C-alpha cells in the first residue's frame, strides 16, 4: 500500500520539528513520551506530536524536503 503525502503538512512538520532530526535517535522516543499522558500535553506539544508522527510515516519525503531546504534549493 502506497502512502501519499500532503506537501503542506510535510512543510509544517519541517517547520515544527526542524531540519536535523533522526528517526530513531530523537523522534521515536519523543513520540513515545508525548503519547504516555496525552491529557497533560500542551497545545504546542500536541502540535509537535502530530508533526513527528506525520514525519515518521512519510520519512523519505521528509528527509528529501529537509535536504532541499538545507541546500537552499527550496524554502519552507
């Protein structure tokens, strides 16, 4: 099954998370921690959680976008 991504959501995820993230090094533990007690999350943390989940589901596209932005071929 192929997953299609929304370019606007991908750009928003890059704005929220930044351009230098690793999937296993910091996103997975962050998602796990934010999902433990969702009722205690602030609005900013919920936005970060949504962006991280979306970026992990569309990891290749997220990395390609971050690479294009870092090399100044594209802007957020």
